[in-house]
C-alpha cells in the first residue's frame, strides 16, 4: 500500500496534482475540502455546520474531518493506497491519521509539500474564485485569513513528518506538467 500526503498552502495546486497522482499510481484521492463541499451540496447537517467555518476561511473542527477520513479509509479496504489532499491540516489531525493507519497495519510513505510564495497564492486563488465560483476564493480578506491559519496551525504539520524523515519539499511554481514531474520523481524514490 502506498499512502501519501500532498501538502501545501491554499492555492498551491494540491487538488490538480492529487488527481493526476491518483491516476498514475492507482491511488484513492481523498480531499477533505471536496468531501465537505459534497456535504454542503447535499445539505447534510455536517455540511450546514462546516459551511459556517469554510465561508469564514476557518478550519472545520479536527474531529469532524478525522472521522470523515477514517470512514473513507474503511470504505476502501482493498485500495492500492491513498493520496490525502488538504488533510492533515493540524498536528492533531496528523497524529490521528498515524493512529488510524497504524491500527490498520499501514503508514504514510511521504509528505510531498508544494512550496509556493504568498503572492502567487493570492493570484491563483482569486483566478480560481472567478472560474469556479467558490465563495472562499473570491474575497481577498477571506483568502488572507486562510493563508494566516495555514501559517499558524497547518505549517507545523511539516515538523511532524520531518521528525519521521518523511518530509519532501517540492517546488510548486511552474507549469502543471513541470510540477507533476517533480512530484513523480519524489514518489518514485519512496514507492
Ligand atoms: P480546500 O478545498 O482543501 O481548500 O478546503 C476548503 C475548506 O474546507 C478549508 O478552508 C477549510 O475550511 C475546510 N477544510 C478542508 N480540509 C480541512 C481539514 N483537513 N481540516 C479542517 N478544515 C478543512
């Protein structure tokens, strides 16, 4: 089983790259953001609650996303592996993911961390907001809040994986193809 974390700030290109990686390596793509947006579209209780956090650019509570991920892992028992996109976003989530995987006799092979500077992130998110209509991508103040929460709460997850020698930084600036090639080079070393 090959389990990878695709990490990076909002707008780093995680979704695009995780889709390609999942196809090439036959992995299940688990994006907590996508699952939450499905819950919102289906107007579930979870979705209605999560939307309040998401619209403000805040994180959804750890327990909510941890339970979502555990359920998805158990729904895909025969998978070749998983690529986690947008999860874990806090050290508590990273610890919980380790526990979930250990209980099932597997582990994370690597954290691939896309590195993109703040100026590129803001431009990419506003462009995505114009195209997709995602409400949290349209307001520079909300985007700023997401980037600052990333720096405060999410960036420390790097230390968690670095201490396990699983942190692999990847330059996230360039064409989709160039970035994909860099990611595959790193994956081919750990797979
Ligand atoms: P994303 O599509 O990954 O940019 O996620 C969109 C929004 O969903 C985030 O700004 C958070 O409000 C919420 N979200 C997604 N993943 C997580 C997570 N792992 N932990 C907490 N909140 C999350």
